[in-house]
């Protein structure tokens, strides 16, 4: 039976796997039949996960782990009766379970599942498990633990940009991060050190510094759509809107289905009133992926431009449900709530956006305007002064101050 199930799985017939496995698991077997092994539960869970049916997948992964435990030496504790091969298999299943729990936003359960993997230091812990554990601790503000796991990921995979981004977000200096990366890797990938330093400048709200660093990259590197999009995002944050528009447009020309930072481009096109280009970008993004919140941000801006305001709010909520840390999605929702005459609800969104991106002009501007509309003048003044302190005496910071005094 296991052979038949593995054959279906190896052939990519996930619907067949979930259908047959479900029947086999829930059939009362006669005396001459064999009860399916944990392979059945595992493959059913795998197929459900492939179909984004994470809650059901969680149940069957947990069933598989229970079956695997009962198959080990019942007198052994903490996995002591497992062979190295069995432990690796057990860790792999737990990682898949934790991934589904993460997708379902069961974050505490995911951490508990991952901790079972890290109980055995001699075991072979997958890098993906380390990365996921880092992201979860980061989410809960446990920065010291998160930094430890992120550093482990970078040591094993020096090009793991998610881990590097995580370290920069929690305040680890670029020099310390670069010291974790072997010199031959830095030499081979000449763009890497510049990218790390530019990303650090973005985290420090030194947007013009990030622009200068990215522009210093060799011409061959700057032909990468991803790097061009990041340059466009840096210019957008620095208030260099014309330059940002050109960079974003170039990235789209090189890769029409690029996702990275295209939510910022959609915001820029909306401000410019360029509905035809916004429609092209939103369409291309949705064709590329419906699972990225950036696509729904672009579609929301397009809907609002076409006077479909209720639909725009729905799409903004969809974007936030896909990623509750995407700043452009949160700003968009705040903007729409403000337009729907709900300034107090908009304040909540804008505050969250400022928390994630203290130097974002539109987050601060929106928050100041909504606070003033709610007659909370003191809080509005503090927000304006806080942005000035965060980004320095820039034109945009002064614009927020001017917005405050104009509305007084």
C-alpha cells in the first residue's frame, strides 16, 4: 500500500493522494487487511498542504507523529530510542507541521513544534526549521533569540537574504552580518556587501544613503529587476518620485511579472493618476501570483481609481490578511478607512504602519491628518516631531510639520 501511495505522490497526483488516503484512513479494515502505516497520514497531509488546506494537513501530520512515536521504543524518552535516520524523518514531519501552523497563523503552536526539533542538538536540524524559528521569535519581539537563529542560517547559507533582512530589522549592524559571510562568497557576489549596507540604510531611515549605495553597484548588477525595484523603492521612500517611477518602470520592462516592491509602484501610479499603467501593473501582478499581498494592493488602488471604492476596501483587507506586516497594505487600508469617514479606525492602521516603518512619509502624513480630524492635536504634534527626529530635517519631514500647522 505504501508503494502505491508513494507512486501517486511521485507522479504529482495530489488530488488522488488525498482522495485515496482519506478513504483508507477512515475505512474499518477486515481481518485480512493491513492498517495503513504513517505514510498514509503523511502523504494525505502533504497533499492537503499542497492544496492550501492547512488546517486538515495539521491534523494528519499530528496523527503521523503519534504513529511514529508509538512505533519507537515505548520505554525511551525524548526520542532516545530513535535512530539518526528516524530522527531526521521525525524532524522533517515536524517542520512540515510547523509550516502549516505558521500559514494558519498558529504561531505559538509552530514554535512549540519547532522546539521539539531543537531538543536534540546532535540531530540534523534543517536550515528551514532554523529560519522559521527565527522568524517566529522575531514576530514576538524576542530579538536576541531571533538573532541567534538568523545568524545560524547565514552561517549555513550566506546568501539567505530573508535571514539577513531579519538581522537588519532587529538592529544587527551590517559589519557584523558581513563578518558571518566567508570572504570568497563576498568576492564572488560583489553586489552582496553593497546590498546589505543599502538595506541597513533603509532600516535606519537613511533613504538617500540607500539610493547612493545602490546606484554605486556595477552596471551588470543594476540590470537585475530585483535590484532595480529595490532602488526604485529607496527612491520612493526618499521622495525622489520621478526617479522612482523610472526605476520601477525599468524593472517591469525587464520582468513584467515582478512582485517585489510593486505595491509601492502601484501607490506611486495612483498618486500620479496614471490609471492605464496601474491597470497593466495590477493585471501582470495578479497573473504572476494571487498569494502575494502586493498584487491585491495594486488591484485595490486600481479599483479606487475606477471609483469602485467598496471593492477597493475589500481588496485592501485581502492584502492585509495575506501579510499583516506589509506597510503599503496597511497604509492603503488606513487611507481607505479615512476616505470612508472612519478616521479613528484609520488611526489604528496608520499607527501600525508607522511602527513598522517610522520614516514612511505617507504613514506619518495619514496619521497626523486623522489624529487632527479626531481632535487629538497633541498626539498629531508628537507624530510630526517624531518623524523629524527619525529622518532628520528632510523636505518630507518638514511637509508633515506643515500639514500639522495648516490644519491647526
